[in-house]
C-alpha cells in the first residue's frame, strides 16, 4: 500500500497532503477539487483517503487498498 492522502484546510482553500509530508502535494479552491485529486492518488497507490473538515477533524475516510470489503467506488 502507498502513502495515505489527506484533504485538509489550507487558508481560504484546500490542500492534498501525503502522510508525513510537510508540503502540500496539490492546492485547490474547493474541497471537492481536492477530494477528486486525492482520490486519484489514493487509487493509484492503493492507500487510504482522509477528508477533513475546516476545523481539522476527519469527516470521511475512503479506502482504496487491496481489501475489497473496505473499498469505495
């Protein structure tokens, strides 16, 4: 499995960050744009996607690992 991806608030926009990375992989204006970008990375790396709220708490998790019981669309 690859590096888990997080969609996190970033100033007035949103950022995609891999676990342990100090810098964002990608920045967007909307959360949905960041989710779409991060989901593609998670699918390619067979990893987890964590979607955070503006306050930083996790609102959703999307697994793209090898276990089909935990994989979403």
